């Protein structure tokens, strides 16, 4: 009985054709014949002088290569062997039309997609996805697509909301003017900012400000007041200057 697992239709051997035929004209007594393109056990027929033989009674075909006749063929006989091929899912390498998989599709090697790929459900990649891009937007406005997102500075946070990742970027640039009243770029509130007047260095904490001469020796803040709690320290290094309220908001 042929092994039909993994096939649609009758199980074939690996071949690009659906039916393979080979004719033999023995010149003497002969029982064994080699089928050059190979066959799948259970999927080969034998015809002797146009008469179909019965497998198991008139011939055996058990190794994928040799067909043995029970009664030998002789000179002037004609033997035809016909092997049947079918579509094997294990050897699919292309599709010229739509290709739909009803349940799971597992790819153990490389998958190359030319054009768009639409996936409904979850997709898991183990390895590197080459050529993939991600859409980048700011305050609801699309910026474009990128292959790599590089976040510079400290204090960056990420929050997943549905199919989007919200990224908050802090540090590395002095904080800008402050916090906008709106994250929507087109709204007036996006151009109006707030910033705290005061901050506190809590008890048991220390803040060291030591600016190198290469940076001008000046550190600055938008704050109008820094409160140093009991047990806290604020140290401004020698040659360094801390400029307060650089926006002149809290004079």
C-alpha cells in the first residue's frame, strides 16, 4: 500500500511530470527491468504486449527502481511501465496564482515575498526578517517607513496599545520648552507648554553638577527654584556655573 501522507491525490515520487512511461524490447529472456526515472511503490502499472498485468501476481515493484516479472519476457515482447506522479505539498516552491492555506503554514527555511503579504492572525518569526519596514508617525501624522528605529537619549518609554506602540522620549536634549498641552500637532495646545517652577532634592539624595570647560562650564535649567531638603546636598563643581530660570519665566 502506498504511503499517501503529505499528498493531494495519489502519492508520487519526486518528478516534474505527472506520468512517466518507459518501453522495453528484450532481446532474450528477461525478468527484471529498471525504471530509469524511479517510481513510488504502489503507483506503477505494467503492460506486456498491451495487456495490463496484475501487481503481486504478474509482477513486483517494491524498491522504486526495479520491476520484476513473474514470467519472463522474451524476444519480440514489448513491456511498458507507467508510473503515476501527483502534487506533493512537500515540494511546493512557487505559485502563479493565489495560494491559500486553511490552517497553519510552517516554513523551516527562508521565505521570500515579492509584493505585499497580508496575514490575518498572528505571525511569529524566529530569525531575521529582511526588508521589513515599519510605519512611523508623530502626533497622528505619518512620517514615513523605516527599517530601523534608533532612539537616542535616556528615559525612553514604550507602551503597547492594541496594534500600536506609543513611545515617549525624554532626556538627551534638555527637555525642550516643556510639556505641550496637546499631543495633536495641528491643535493650538501643541504650541502651548507648561514647565514646573520648583523641584526638590529629597533627603538623603545628592545632586552633583560638574560641567567641563569644553562645555563652557555652564549648566542651566528652566526651574525657578531648587529646594534642597534637610539631609540632601547640591554640589556645583569648581569652575562650573548653574544658571537658573533660563527662560525668565519665574522672575
